[in-house]
């Protein structure tokens, strides 16, 4: 079984002053690892949520598979960050996921 078979993905967006999704963040969680993948829309690009989700999820899954961070020197941000410090949104995602897992274990017991 590969590392990405049991991965749960959560997405959120950082929007600009016109409410366009300029940054897409994917939090990928499997049994032992949390990985954050980030896709940033450049100023000259038109924001596209589907494309942003695809890139962010690919980067988060790459972190799950490899166990490595990938830093973008040009833009000074992590494209992929393994076991990052979670913000409040991500903490809520994790709590929700843990409750789901706990509930599933109770049902199957």
C-alpha cells in the first residue's frame, strides 16, 4: 500500500481584495504525516480554483510520498511542508478528521 492511498485532503483559499482565490492550500493527512501543499497564483494570472486545487494537492501528496519539504527560494514560501505548525483553520480540519476516524472505529468495533 502506498503512502497516498489513505490520505484525506482539505482545501482552503487565501483571497485578494477582490475576493479572488490567489492562494490555494491543501492539507493532506494520512495516519502518520500531515503535509501542506500550496499553489500561488501570480499577479498576471487569472485565478482558477480547479487548477489551484490540482497543484496544491499534488504538492501535498508529494510531501506524503517523499517525507520532504520543498521550499521556493524565489517566492520565499514552502510549496510543500511536512508536519507544519497548523493554523486555526487547519486545526479544525484535523479535529474533524480525528472525530470521523474515531466514529468509524466505534462503528466497526
